[in-house]
C-alpha cells in the first residue's frame, strides 16, 4: 500500500492503531464512569436508569453495566433496576494515584510527545504534566518532573510543512481534507480524503484516510504533504470506511 515500505511496517501500523483504538475506548469508558458518579452526586435523590441513559446519551444496558461495575468497585450506590439509583451518604471521587512505574510511563510518554509532535500537542503535554503533578503527593510529583527518562529530537527528525494540529482536529471532528500530495517518487496528486487516524513510526508520522478519488483506504506521510486544507464538509460514519475497517483489511492481507 502507498506509503509503507515493507510488510513488517504494515504489521506495525496495524498493532499501533489497534492499540490506539483500544486505549481511546478505555479512556471514554473511564470518563463515562466518572461522569456517572458526578451525576449521582449532584442529584442527591433517586434517579431512574432511563433518565441516566438519556442524560449521558448511552443505552440503558450500558447504564446497568456501569452501575454494576461501580458498585463492585466499592462506590456506595443503592438501588435496583426499574426503581432507580442514588449515592449513599457523602462520596468523593478519590484522587489519582500512580505507582512509580506508572509515573515513569507518564513522564516518558509526555517527553516523547513534546519532542516529536506538533507545537500544540507539545503544549498540551506540558499542561498534562502540571495537572497530574497537582494531584500527586509531593515526593511523586517531584519525581514526575525530574524523572531521568528523556526523549530528545534528533537529526533523524523528518519535518513537515502542513498544519499538523489541523490534521489532528480534522480527524477528531470528522472533517474532510483537500490534500495536495507527492509520493516517494515525487509524483503529485490532489484529492479529497476522510482523515481517520494518525500513527507515528519514528521518525515519520502517517495519516490513514479514506480517499474519495480511489474509493479505498490510503496512507499518507505528513512530511510529503504539500498542502492540506480542512473543508467544512463532515464525512459520514459509514460501515466499511472506518478506521476499524482499515485495520481489518490489513489483518486480512497479513
């Protein structure tokens, strides 16, 4: 496929993007559970499962599953299906706590983001560092900021000229991109794409997209983009054209 040098690289992008999708699902669920606890705290009275589902824009079965998981983890929720739920007494979400390995993972990950991503993402990494440090005990917060785990940009860095932050936002907001591109042989092309996800293979960033002209998935190196303009058009969420579908096609060819 365009942009990939060998079969091994194809397997690498498959693994990386599958991990990215899985991590995104985990983070969405963690955020949903936090919001559910905050909703119950705010109401201070019985709230029916259907109302929770409507407020949080999820299915009723998801509400029941999340409630059961929270109760199993020790959150003092009382109630039952068909009646409703409420928090018993005063309950406060415990502060974040990380062990030393987790702190080192955060420190190294943020260092890599600062060195190898765009300026906006680097600034966001600094903000994350401050927010995490603010909820840690003093000794661990200090270790987070001083952890001897470095990731510096090297001569191998491949620069790009397009607005990388815009590309990330286009992926997030499902906005089409008008792309002017040159492949490894210098051949120019222009096309409208649906940006689905980005992947980093040091030192190169890749964009996975659905190409309207080819009516198929394509991969584009960010550094080979001559121009990339975000369009106002929102591309639809169609079966067969999602990031998950791209991963399935790669697995099938493996």
